């Protein structure tokens, strides 16, 4: 009869930087019978904050609560903001989109293929066009139209869905609506947006055509956390692609869409695997 497999957890933390943090934490984990299988850390010289993410194999049957209790004294001693989560657990993720399919299709395909650690209970759109795509992947679709007059109620309906569906992460997969400051604050730290990397140079409609007309030499995409400062939240992931005068505007658009899909999926993966810690307006990303 085979022995039961160990339980695997990720432990991520931030705290004021001082000597002895790693020794104290790993010592507590060893006393619990844990084996550290991955460890990354960073001391920010700007904020004086220490960041760490550890993956551990704990004795079979170990629970999150037991692990939290086992490091509670260390957490209190060093004023840690610590999170203990089972590794590999799929994060419940709500996707918002408008009309463009490239980002949402990449996320839903990766979820269905099992290559992205998320569980998507629903898709929300302010247009009806994406209902067929959501249905193809077997995901519930909610059409919530948004006008200046209905925006407050539409956002309230969205927040009700977040609560009812136990959503942990909201992804704006080319959702072409500006969230109100109130909604952005309600979703702080658990909402990710994607946009082309030309901002603030080329705003508004047809940014890739604007960039092509100006002869830019690099295009790309930026994924970041949503804040009430439009498109200025802490950056998670970026990609750039060299381009030249040989490329057409249509090629700019296609290459940009591919970059947006890849960048957004990478950012979602990093968040779902609890590899991102906030350092003020910046992120510390443990890959």
C-alpha cells in the first residue's frame, strides 16, 4: 500500500525588513515537518520591505489552518502580512470583455486545456456578441449593458456576481469600459487589465494605426492591476515586439492582439499562483 502524498502549499509574505526573517520562518516550517521545495526573496531598498514566497511539502493531512497556526508566532514577531494557500488550487476568475475575442478566447482555451490555474464561472460583457464564445466553452454568460445612466446599477450588478460566485480574481479582457473609482477600489488587488503599450502616446480608437502612421519601432502590451488611476496601476507583465517599415497597419493590429493575449494570460497565471506581491505602486514578481 502506497504512502499518502504530502500536502503542498505556497507561503507568501511581506514585512518590514530586518535580520532573522528567513531563519525564523523556515525554522517554524521545519518544526511542522515541512520540506521547502522552492524559495524566493527580495529586500526592497526603496520601501524597506521584505518579500518572500516559499513552496513547501507538508506531512500528509496538513491543513491550511494547521500551517497558519504553526507560523503564527513568527508572523506576529515580524509583523508579517502572510498568506498560506494550497498549491495548484484553481482560482475562481470572472472575465469581463466587450467585443474583441482574442484575449478572452486565449483565457478560456487555456482554462479548458488545463494549462492555466483558473476556474471561470462566468463571463460578463456589455455587449451580446461574446455569448456564443462563452457558450462554446461551457461558461455562463451575463449580458450587462452599460450606459452613462445605467452605469451605477450595472457596476452594482457586477459586484453582486463577484460575491455570489465567490470570485477571487476579475480579469478585464479588453473590457472597453472605465470602472468607477468606487468599483476599482472594491476590486483593489484582485482585478487585472490589459492594454497596448503605447499609452499615453496613442489614446482612443485605432491605436495600432496611429502607431503605424508615426513609424514606431516597438509595439507590445502591458498587464497591470486596476486602480482608480486609469491604466496606471501596478504593472505585472509586459511584452514588446520589434517592428519596422515593412509591416502594415493590419500586421501591427494582429501582432498587437497576439501580444495582448500572451501578456494577459501570463499575468493571470502569476496572480493565480500567488507569485505577485505589491510594493507600493510597483510589483514584486517571483517567477
